[in-house]
C-alpha cells in the first residue's frame, strides 16, 4: 500500500465510523424504528388498508431499450417513469443497460432535497400534504432528511421530466426557464428604452405573454415581488452560490422561502417593468456576479 492509498483507506474508515455515529444519533432513524415497532398494536387493519401504498416493481434495463418501450410495457407514462428515477437517469435518449428503474403505477417517488419541506413537496406535485403524510406514514415525524424517498400518491406530472425537456434530454445543472428566440444577449449594449450605453446582466427570451416559466434549477425562493425595472420578478437561490432571476413576469406563482424543483412552474412571462415587449429577462449570478447564461445553459 503506498502512502496516498493508506490515507484514502484511513479517511474511508473514519467516514464509516462517522456515518455509524450519525446514524446512531439521528432522531430520524430512532424515530422511524420506534414508529415501525409501534405500528402493529396502534393501527388496525381497516386504517392500514386505506393508506395508499406505491404499486412498485423494479426493472433492469436491457441493452437497446428505450424509456418509451419500458413505460408502454408497464402501462405508465414516460413522465412518471422519469419522475421516479431522476437519480438513475443521465440521458433520456440513451438509457444505460443494467440500471434498475423503479416503476410506480399509482404515483411518483420523490427524493428529498436539502432545504425542502413536505409543504414544498406537496406544492411541487399539486398533491395534498395530508395525502403525502398518510401515504408515507409520517404522522408525528418532526424532520425529513435529504435523500429520503417519499411516495407521492396519484402524482402524474413531474418537474424532473420538464427539467429534462428544458435541458435537451440530458442532466444539466441549469435548464432553460422558457424556450424562445433570443432577442438580446448578455453584455454591453445600447439600452432599448434609454438609448444609452448599458450592460445587460442577463438574456432576453421572446415568448408570448402568459408562457409558463420554469425554475432553471432546484432552489429556494429568495425574492418574489415587484421592482421598478424588472417588473414582477423572482429570484431563486441555488447551491454553489448561484442565483437565477426571472423578470417582466405577468404572474408570480411562488412565495418567499418556498423550495422549488428544477422544471417547476414558478410564474408566467409578461411585459411588466422596464420592458419593450413580451419576453423573459433571465439572469444567472454566482456570488452576486452576473454570468453569461448562454455559457451555463445546455444547447
Ligand atoms: Zn433583459
């Protein structure tokens, strides 16, 4: 064993110990154990039979198979199939043989992200919070944890599916918030209203008023309101110091503090504020510095 291999092995060992300690300390694990332990005597059969359980099978992808073929074989929509398998999928048009897909016929499996609450998840899927609590036996739980998987009963629409569509079918950090003609790029320009030299801190995408605007990445709503220049606008906070801004909206569909999924509808495009026609003004910032969105968005 050379020196660096030894260090890796020691760090790995420490990681396992740390995990074991965390798992032991975790109120979630203690709670879920006690929850299951008390399940028998406190819940009668009648109540249990009313709790919607996922109709789930696991399926190993064979060489050459497509998502459409698999969805058709199991009688589910491609959207729901993608929605339940976000972490396993990288490219919707080139399935990797050997990956195992979870196929749910009566809803979608959702993996919790850091900062996301059950209320956020309920809003994301348009399913009642009480239904999600009941289906996952979460009554009495105080915390949910990133990476936990919950069954969203009856969900058919998946923001993950939309996100993939807006990213050209491949996994990407950012996806397009709308698709349309680029009418103004990032950088120095002559301002369309003042006629003065100006620096355009985002891009303008021409879309008809009322077009759905999707979150370009999962994150928390940092601001949602009215601004003299941007008109109705939304700012989302993402990981790695990134923020995205959506301006000149006609409608805001989120509130400050809400966690939204990438691909979730956050509002509708418009022509409010300092705007010369219906379009979406879109910015990507990192640690407060505006970046050229075209360098970060998929083709
Ligand atoms: Zn603009």
